[in-house]
C-alpha cells in the first residue's frame, strides 16, 4: 500500500510525507530509489514499509505528488479525496 500521509504548506514552502506498508519483496528497495531520485528524505525503513518526506516549493511538491499518483500513491481511505487545491 502506497499512501500520501501528510501535506502541509506555509510561507516557506510545502511538505509532502508518504507512507508505504505491506510491500512485497524487493519493493522497498525500488521505492527507496524512486523517492530519493525525487528528492525525498527517508524517515523510517524496515523490511516491508517506509516513511519519507519531501520539502520544497509548492509547485515542485505538487508536481511530485502528481508523479506519485501515477505510481499508485493515494490518500488513505479514511481521508477520501485529496483536499489540496491546485494553484
């Protein structure tokens, strides 16, 4: 499962945090590589899960969010659809 965990924005920029769990063998390494290429900082990694965050300008964070949506990242079911407005 690949989830957007948190989004925040302030005058200094924006932050996007992702959480991935119940990953198959080999998926953790692939996700680490992909997320690091996109400028994410790894917060937590174990055998089948990881948490990572990216901070930067709002437009860059939104661009990365759209790229991750193409890789099946979603907001958790409890949160429903994303409430992030496109600027």
